[in-house]
C-alpha cells in the first residue's frame, strides 16, 4: 500500500505504522468474511452447524464431534419424497466410510445396508439408524451389515506382526 502513495510518505514511520495497522485489520476482516462463507455449506460449517441442525429439525448435541453433526445434516439434506435404493444409498453414504451397498430383500420385506467403505461399525451408528428409519417406509425392516477383517486375511501374519494391535483394531483394519 505504501508503494501507491506519494514518494515523500515512503520513509515516514507514522505512515508505515498506519498502513500496517490498516493491512492487519483488512486481513482480519477477510478472514472473518471467509469464515462466514464456510458456514453456508454444512460440509465446512463450524460454529454455524447448529443453524443447519435447526433447519432440518435435528436436535442440537454439542457433545457430538463436529464431523458427525455434519454427516447428520448432509444425510437429511439428501431426503426426497420418493424413496429408492439409489436414494437410500445416497443418504447412507453421507456418513464416514462413505461406500455402502443397498439391496432390497423382497422375501423378508427389508432393506439390506452393508457398509463396505470402512471396516467396522461407524462411530455414529445411532444417527445413521435414526435417519434411515425416518427415510425408509415403516413397513420395511432394515438390516445392517458391516465388513471386518476375517482370519483368512491375516493367516499369513505372525502374532509378532500383530502384537501392536488389539483384536478390535485387527478386525476393523485392512491387514493385507
């Protein structure tokens, strides 16, 4: 900014101080503006996630991790009037792990949801169940399936190679 001023101000210490203070304030305002824009998307919202929860009628629970709160909001955003396998898959995939397989089981009048993007049970499974129960018609059951590491995948490993893991970590990690 100093370079745009007349040359007799270039070496003036007071002018430098004023321009530095002005530059710092402009940086602060830009950062605040950027932070406000981040609140317009639930995937990047921080302090604004409560507004998204209010919009979709989700109880606000500030004890939950921010990412889980975002996933609930994004899942609710994906609701629509017509429920299809593709819609259920779209909503279920909003949660961590992302990839899910969804199948209709006509004999059992149920929807089968298998989490394949990440091994183990997602941390916020209760939110997933609640959201999908609201989406899927009440006359259909919902069966959840999870992927784990099986013995065949770790049989080439020695106990020594796995000694740093507990059984839960072995089950929920890709060990091959």
